[in-house]
C-alpha cells in the first residue's frame, strides 16, 4: 500500500507540474547539478562513507535541501545583478526556485524509499 501511495504522490506532482507550465520548464541542468552534486558533497563531508546506509542517505537528503536553499540565494544574487537585463532574469529565477523544489522533492523520494526498506 505504501508503494501505491508513493506512486500516487509522484503522479500528482508530475500532473501539477505539467498543468502549471509544462514539464520541460521544471528541468534545469545547472539547478540539478547544484543540488544533487552539492548534496553528495555534503553527505561525504558528514562522513557518509563511514556511516550506516540509512544514516548516509539521511545526510544525502539533508544535503539536497541545504543546497536547494543555497541555490535560492545564488539565484537571488543573479536576479539582483541582472535587473536591467530582462533576458537574464529567466535563468536566475530558474536557479532560485527550482533548487529548493529539487532539494525537497529529492529528499522526500529518498526518505520514502529508505523508510520502506
């Protein structure tokens, strides 16, 4: 039953994203790299290699969220730096908002899988 609930949540999120602006708008490689590579670095810095698997995965999920918030700040600086150039605002806004979304969404998926194991 847990797997069914998990799949329903994923489906709802994809449907909402598609209805809001289309799935392609929610894919940004820079934001993905910032959150997921940064989160991996955080987990390694917390000693993930010497911890149990569940502990290491919790650190990974937390790292994704932390790097998501850092990405928001980076995006805000990018927005402030390009207020005169409207064409430059899109990438900065994308980083600002998508990194937080990626961080929390990734952590939710990761912890849902870890708790099922």
